[in-house]
C-alpha cells in the first residue's frame, strides 16, 4: 500500500479533509498519514489517531 506521509498530524488532517470517511494514522516510522477508512486493514505497525465523524475530528487515543 502506497501512502503519502506528513511530518505532522495537522498536515495529515488537512489532507484528509478532502477524503471520504478519513482516518489519521501514526505509522511505525513516527510519521502521520491519512487513509480513507472503510474498515479495512491499516498499514503494518500503524495506529489510528483520529477519525472524521459528524463534521469534526474524533480522537481515538
């Protein structure tokens, strides 16, 4: 799976705002990425940081 990564969580959230059902994840290397959340598997070693629901970000930690 190829994903674009961001140095900050804020950068990942900004990019994710354009996606459907996005989630911001922290990758194993410490960088952040957004993925369209469809209940599928996350990249290896990734943890969900927050998800976009009902017009606002909800923290998952």
